[in-house]
C-alpha cells in the first residue's frame, strides 16, 4: 500500500525494532515511537481516596505485539463495520430496561444481528426461538425494517443456552443433516427477509468451553458446514458470519481458521467474559492487555485478536467484540477489593437485567452516579475500571476504554467492532452522557460520526 505505518506503544513502553519494550532496553530511544495512549484517570467515589493497591505495569508477557502485516485491504474511515446485536428478550425487562426494535438508533450500526434463532434438536434445522416476540409481535419485521435505512440485518443462530448438549455436534458430523440445515437456513432467511445468517455455536469441540466433551472431528465438520452454507448463500448475495471464542484453547481445538476465513464475511471475536465470578476471584470482564496478577497471559483482547491473525484470518475479516455490560462479584472480604481478590459468588442482580453476576452498563453508571461507590482505573489503560461498594464489586468498560479499543481496531486495520448488546448500553441517556454513550463512541472513532466527545460516565 506504500507509505509509513505508524506503530503505537502503550504508556511507559517504546518501540524496539519489532516490538514494544521497556525504555532501558531501547538503544536509540530518540528514534523509537513516542506516541502513548492517554492514561485513564483514577476517579475514586465518593471523594475519599481509594486505598486499594494500584494496578502494576505489566510484565513482558503482556507487551503488545507489533501490528501484523496482511494482504487484506485495511479499513478506512467510513469502511469499518459496527455490528450490533439485538436481543429478543430485552423487551421482557421491567420499566426503563425494556428494549424494543424502535429503540435501535440506525445511525450507530452498519449491521444488526438478531439474536437468536435456534436449532431444532430433532430435525436439526433452524427455527424461531420465541414466537411471541419474533412473529406475533413482529420483531423480525420491525428489526428488518432497518434495511430501508441502509443497514444490513442478519439473524443469528445459537447462543450460549442453545449450545447446551450435543445437537450442534450431531449436525456438523452428519453430511445429510448439514444439507438439510443449509436448505432450511436459506428458506428461513429468505422467508423473513434477513440479509444473511450469523453462526453462534459455543463451541465446536469445546461445548460451552469444555473441550473434553466434543469430538475433534467437529472442527472439520463445522468448517464443512460453513463452506456448504457459503455455497448456498453466496450466489444470492447473502451474508455469512460467525461469533467465535477469544480463548486460545478453543480456537486451536475447534476452529479451522484458514477455512473459516475463506468462506465467512466476517469473524466476530467475543473478546469479553474473560473473567467472572466463576473464577472464585475478581477479574476484569474484558481486558485489552494483560496486567500483573492475571495468571493467564492469553486472557485479553490483544492476545486473542493476534492469535486469530496468526492462525490465518485476514485483518479485514476480524471484528472485535466489546461488552456493553459488566461482570459483578460478591467479595469474600470487604477489605480485599482489588483485582484478583477472593469472591464468594456473583454480585447482586440488577433491577432491570435481573441476573446475578451481570449488570448492564446503564445499571452500573446509575449505581455509581447515585454515590457510595469507589471507582478505580488503570493508569496504564490496559483494563477498564472496577467499582466497589461494601461487598459488591463490578468490572466493566467505560467510555474511555471503549474509545481505546476502537483505536486498537483502527491500528490493527481490523474489519470493525461488534457490541453485545444494544439493550445494555445507556440507550435512554439516564446517566448524563447522552443516549448510547458506548456505541456512539465506537462510531465516532471508527466511522467519524460527528458529535461531542463523550467523557466517562462513572
């Protein structure tokens, strides 16, 4: 493509030939990259200072890798995808948490993925998940209407709950079942006027991350299904995409990356839920980079994205997922409330999302805004903030963290960003940052959408 590719290192590191390194190791520091990311500001709430131990500058395992060189066309302003998941169950939430198709801001997405259709366990064909919302209340039609505004609208099959059991394995390992599924998927998409299909089996070989449950043959079976879907969809101009794991273990065991990359229009890496109450200790829901104390150097978006690239995915086909929610924890000891401290279970359920261990961004910013919470930020900008009050502890991404991730997407020339999910951002603007502050920030960075630069909302 010609020209000079700028290389950026995080705060405190400098460019050393092929990688970011400590300044003392750089012989010609005056020639090294001086650009750094703006550090996040530690804003404890209430006004008393936080007493937690600070986040430590990471060790060498967390040093970002250099920007990969690929043959793929790099993204340009206006060309990045912003893939937005719409969920058909958010309208069951009470009061201000209710989200319906008309709440979608069509200016802030390039693609909408409707979640979810499911796999019939008997016929192994696609079917609606919730007839009451999807059909009787015309959610399919109401979301598809966004096509008239220039958006592409696809439907996703699968999700965490639908991936339970062996039905997807039975599908991909049986060539006749695959043929029936492809036929049913094509009819389904055309019947409801979707632009394509998004595959969200979690996960080939590693059923719900348990890699001992599946057969190794599922890796090639899933790749075969993708190829056969492509052969049916491509002549009709239909989109085929997949939401995939960020886990190195799952990627290596379950995905034929070169084959998937050949036939999928994009691959959305679900770069979140790296940590949760299931770890029995606190952790960040979606680290961008590893920080000191995180024992697994693979549990961060930087590693995951580079691993997909290294395995053969063109950068232009990778879409990085970002959470519009936080993971919450109940602390074992209120005096020990930093990263990697013990927890005894999930945090309390939110007023609207009503699920322990999980809070929408709008629930988090509302809690923090009401006072009584202390917010701790990483001055190196490697992970988003965490907040605590009493024995409750929440990790999440704020506006500045989402901005940093969007800039990461641009620097690596990825295909765009994905959000889970539309109904979890502050879509009503209750926290004083305007409507959709996280999603709007992504669009400002990736698509140049005009508007006032949003500050952190917590």
